[in-house]
C-alpha cells in the first residue's frame, strides 16, 4: 500500500492506494508520525483501496487511537467494493467507520450525574457476524493466491479493449457474477483464450464478458 498525502495549514488529506493487508498499519503509523504539529483534522479518502482483510480493522483502530491522543477529528470515507463488504460484515458504519472515534469534547456534567460510557471505535460485532467475517477473509486469502492469473487476465483485457486496470477488474468481476463462474476460472479462460492456439472461453463466459464490456462502454 502507498499513502499519498496533502497537508495544509490545519488539515491533512491522506489517500491510501492498493491493498489494506498485513503491514499497512505500520505504514500508516509512519505517515501519522510525520504530520506536523497543529493539524486540526485528518481525512482519509479510501476510494483507491481495492482489497482489505482483517488487517484493515487494525488500520482503523490505529486511526481511532490517533484521533483520541491528538484530540483531532479523523474521518475515513469513500469506501467501495470488497473493503465495503468487510465493513458491513464487521458491523461498522460503512459511510465512515471512524464516526464514533472522531474527537468530541466531553460535555460538562453535574457532580450527581453518572459518568457517561466512553465512546468506542465501533460496536462489537455479534458472534455470527464475526464468524461470517472470518469465512469471508479466508475466501479472500485464497483469492490472493490466485492473483497472478487474475492480473494476467486484466492485462489481456487492457491490451485488447484499451481499458484501465480498474475497468478490467470490474469486467472480470461482472463476468464472474453474470456467468455464475468463479473469478479465477473466468480469468484463466481469458488468459488462455489470448494465446495463439488457446481455447476460447466457454459460451456462458463469452456472453458475460460481452455484456460486461458493453456496460462499460455506455
């Protein structure tokens, strides 16, 4: 993962790019430590994060801790795709999972009032949600192992149809869903079909690819 940044007089705008996996929290810690003193808020645009596993929850915990220690609001917005799914499974706010951790001054209370419960980074996910999350992450780990063939297929689509890497990824995903075929199988069919003597993709995959391409060009 790479974290681009733009720092103004009172605000830091950070834009992570890539995959939010093991080790990304360390990268974030270095970026936060390098921010100048006096920053009034930190906003993260997560739109270029394409993949996230449970390390993403550690990433969010680190942001929440920074918000409380520095007494500044921190937001992480513009989630989409697979990372958004992980937030849903974890029971987090998909608009901004840091909403509950953003710094807020504690309201004054009279001596006889009971102390309020301290805000948490996010409500604990029910046991069933955590189980589903663990299963989803295990599937994602298996998906990582298949990345080479998927990356090859993206390259083929980019060369054949003059599309971007992100567009090629969406074509593969949509073709997989439309044909009810595993993503890796679709990618392998695309890659094999690009070879001079390779077999064409199965009919249902070809139809799904044409549909996905047509939607892209609308």
